[in-house]
C-alpha cells in the first residue's frame, strides 16, 4: 500500500467528530510503528534486561 492509500485509510477510519489532533496522533502512531519495524528488521533492538542493567533499573 502506498502512502496516499494509507493516508486515505487513516482518514476513513476516523470518527466523524475527529479533530486535527486525532489525525495527527494516528499519523504519529503509524510512523512510530513503521520505524520500530524497520529497526527490528535491521537488527537495531536491545533486550529489556540489558537495558535495565545498563541503567541500573530493577524489574517492577
């Protein structure tokens, strides 16, 4: 799906009383998901236990 088709899908999925902020939020979430998938595909991931150890954090 190209970006125009995806943008139309996002707009079509909005409620009738949605605001510009609602649309921007949906676009932001979509962008973050795509960035995360790209990072995963390119091996840029870290184990949560390693991150906790790096920052001296305990499990909650």
